[in-house]
């Protein structure tokens, strides 16, 4: 630590730790003529900016009498707001029901349940107005329960109020009143409206800049006044197919539409260069902030947000294979069937077994890497067998002490070798027989192709 810091305070309730997040100046990434600062909202106790609004919205509901002691909070969200409400509900003795569309990851659902929330799953393939649309389900649950309060962050005035009263003033003080631009995304619109109003009141020249995913309707609306049909995007928590009622877009000077790939690569760069582990939407915000900074011809002081922590994206955008599988990292192409191999052996991306390895270790690896078959290779790097789930199952059922015995005793030595020059059609008989294709020639083993690899390859071409 270079500068001495005041002793960190001792708190007596975790909710007291919400807000007063630190500001970090970006120093290792090119910010053009500008100085770029990021406010570390990921350091809130619930790991996101949404802790702020959860406290304010629950407080407001208590004060208005809509939420009674021991009552039930209901919200439709799959993201950070659910976790933040779970934190507040847990501390204040409320039950929380979160309605979640069924496309959400198991990890997120487990996290909500671990925090004590009741999770109601609904369909993710239906739009507003359908009885199973997640927001409509939440509203109905709340309507049918006299003890319940439906939070609805998209139309809740206490949401922008939280940012007007806390995030905005904190930014102003940390920047010592010298701030030329603030870059943020719109999920509910609370941040842009609350922080935007506060900063504009203090300095009308301060520019509010929108960071938006490509596919969201907001960028064409802000930049050209155009209403376009919504598309789709992968970053989570921001981007819209409608304008939420609390979102004041008049504050916004300019919007940048950032493609998912640029957002993910930017978030990865932010981690490697500045050490900041941030969520996917931060990639969008930070990419927009960088574009803005690099376009300026005069030095400016710019602030953006690290809205949430990136730990929940370790298996997604921070994972090279996920990036490759989703087309965000291009690998050199062979121009033949080897391009279907998901984990390339020569690049050491795959997990293999050796014939002498005890079966128990093979099972551990299969579970750890969530794979259902592995190549067994000899000392010359040639495939001598395949061990798959059914081999393991047979071994466990038939032979009680199989675990210490070597993989060679249970692997299938019938290996379906396919040369790189083969065609996709040559794979079909192998898949029909429920086997995997081993891609190899005289020189090398290149990797396995399974049915799911072919499905993914064909899906990417759609
Ligand atoms: C993960 C995430 N959630 C929410 C927001 C903004 O939220 P809201 O518009 O709901 O205040 C952002 C960015 O500004 C974000 O990155």
C-alpha cells in the first residue's frame, strides 16, 4: 500500500457496509487524453450496486406501510437485485420470493436459495402479457398474498432515489466536484436517472453517457430518436426492449452500442491489466467509457462503475473455452474436420488418461471437468482406448474393487479413428453407434469429436 489509509471501520450489521465504495483510477489501460475512474460497486456486501436500491426500496415500503413486519417481499429478477433483496430481507426478518425465468444458471439459483430466498421458476420463452411471464407471475403472487409486497424495481421511485442520495453524492465528493462525464448502463434506469440528476444539478455541463449492448432499443432512441425492434445480447443486467418508467433518458447526451464480444474482451483486459474482476455488463460500461475517453480532444475526468463482481462469470466470459465455443475467440483454422474438435490435443486443451491410472482417478477427472468420455493415450501419445461413463458404470456395478485397478482393464479398445481429411458424413455411423470419433493420422492425435461437438459446430453456423 503506497499511501497510509485510515483504519477501516468496525460495523455491527452487514447492511451498514452498503455504499461508500472506493474509487480506482485506471492507469494501465490507454484512456486517451482523459483520466478514467471506476467506482467499485462490486465491493458492496452483496457484491453489486443493487445493494443500495434494495435497502432504499425496502425502507420506503416499510415507511409507506406496504410492507409489514415479518411480511413477504416479492420481486421478478434473476440477477443482482434478487441477491441484494435477499441480503436485506435476511437481516430485517422478511421472507423473499424471487421469480426467475428458467434460462438462468443453476449457480444463480443456488446462490439465491443459499441466501434463504424462495425461488419460483417460470418460462423464459414468453413475452410480457403471457400469464407465465416472470414479471406477471411476481405481480400475481404479490396480489394473491395480503402480506406480500411487489418491489418492481423498474417502476419503483425509491430506486433512483438511492442513487440520487448515495451513489451520486459519493461520486461528486470522491472526484472533488471535478467530473466531466459519467458512463453507465440502463437495467431499470435507476442508476442513470439518480446519479444523472444529482451530477447535472451540481454541474449542468457534466455529460451522462449511456453504455448499451448491441440489440438494446436504447442507443438508437438516444442517438437518433428512433424506435427499433429489440434484438438479443448476452451481457447481463443492462440493455432494454422497453423504456422503464423511472428511466429519464433526457439526461443522456450520447449512447454507445457495444457488441457482446467487445464487452467480454474488455472485461478480461480490465482483470489482467488493472486486477479488477468485474461482471459482463461492466465490460459494456468500460468499453463505452474507453471509446468516449479516446474520442475526446480535451483532457476530461470520467467516471464509470464496476457494477458487480465477476466471480459468477468464471465459467463464462473468463473461460477461454466458453469464449471459443461462443465464437468470441477465433482459433487458427485447419480448414478440415479438425475444426470441429472442441478441445485440441496438440494445444493441450483436452484432458486425457493413461492406461495405468487407477479408475478412481479417472472418475474424479470426469466429474471435475464435467466430461463423459476421455481418450486413453500411451507414452507415444497415441490413443489406445476410450473410457466413457458407461465403462465406468459397468466397472462400478460389476467389480466392487475396481477403483484401484487401472483404466486399461475397463476402457474400450475399439477406437474409431478418423483422418483429418474425412467429411462430416463419415462421422455419422460412429455417432449412430453411440461412439466418439478419434481424429488422428500417422503423425498425431488431434482430439475427439463427440455428438455435442458436432451440434455446437452446426449451431455456430446458423
Ligand atoms: C450488472 C448491472 N446491473 C445494473 C446496472 C444498472 O442498473 P439500473 O439501470 O437498474 O440502475 C448496471 C450498469 O449500470 C449493471 O452493470
